[in-house]
C-alpha cells in the first residue's frame, strides 16, 4: 500500500520520533525543576502525548487508513497555538518549527513542521482512497 510513499512514510515516522523525544524532554524538565512548582497538568499532558505518539509509531508497522487519520488529527492539533495574558491554547507539545505573530496582546504561533506533515499525510490518505476506489469491483450487470 505505501511502497510509492516510502519517503513520506519515513518523514512522518521521523516527525513522530521527534515528538516523542520532545515529550520525554518536557517530562524530564518538569521533574528536574523544583518539586513545589511541578505542573501536574503539563506532565500528564506530556505523558498522554508521548503514549499517543508511541501508539502511532507502533501502528506504522503495517500502516492502515486509520493510522493515517489519527496522524492527520495529531498534526491538525499542532498547527496553531494562541497565547495571551489570560488565555493559552496550545497543543504543540512536540517538535516545533514555526513562526510567531503578535496580534494585540495575543501571540499566535504557526507550526510549519506540523503543516508539512499535515500535507504529507493528507496526500497519502488521498492516494490511498483513490487506490481503493479503483480496486472496488462494480456490481453492474
């Protein structure tokens, strides 16, 4: 199924490995800081993110459309981060390569690495669905 997309698959696996390493580093930094300032929400989020990335890496042994859709969702969650004085929305826990824009008091971060992975995964999903549509036999006469 993914023979023609070996470079894309390797890029997605590399992205997931980078996210795992960034999550492990985030957990390490939280525990190496002062125990009184330990942010349990950040630690739990990092652990869940790490487990999800490890699950996706495990599923890429024999990739299916479900694995690609889960990876698409992960990349979609990581594309934009919004931070202000009173509000923070950021699910970019892993590796980030992007640009930040300041709009008023808010800081909007756009992750280019997640956008690249989003493009690769959507291209693989589109190719897989077009391939399966061609292989479905018709029941006409």
